[in-house]
C-alpha cells in the first residue's frame, strides 16, 4: 500500500479503516492501470494516470463511507441506490462491508469501464 494511503488511514476507527481497505482492494482489482491517490479528504481511483475526477471517490466519515461516482448518471442503477441529481456526481453510503454486494460491485465495474 502506498505510504500516502497509509497516512490517510491513520486516526480513523478500525471499522472505517477496514471499509476503506475493502473498497481499496476491490477498486484496484479492476485493472493493472488503476491508480489510487488522496485528493483533500477523498481517496480517488483513476484508470491510468491521476487526472480528472476518476471513476470512484471515497469520502470516509466516522463509521461509514460515501462512495461517489463522478459519472454516476451513466451507470445502470435499476434499484436507485445512487442518490443525487442526474448529470452530477452520484453517491451512496456504505456502513458495512456486506453492503459492498454484487450490485454495488457491478456499479464500480461499470464506472471503471466508462473511464477506461
């Protein structure tokens, strides 16, 4: 893990750290070209070089994460789990690693496919 990411995890509750690590592992597993970087308070995942909004952004809170999809309006979401106005960055809350179910993982896959 990148030292910058390690510092990003410091001082957070273990529950939140584990959620971040779960998302981190899954997002990096999308392809060999995925790069993670810290931008302010968010952990951002990009395909290739870090530029633009990325395909997935993670904003941790005390006991949950907000997963944001910069191009979320283009991701299929028949269950309407993503919130926010269409055309803007859509997001969802994750409170437990079990919430990273197949549905949400497919959304991450679709977001990565759009970026690549």
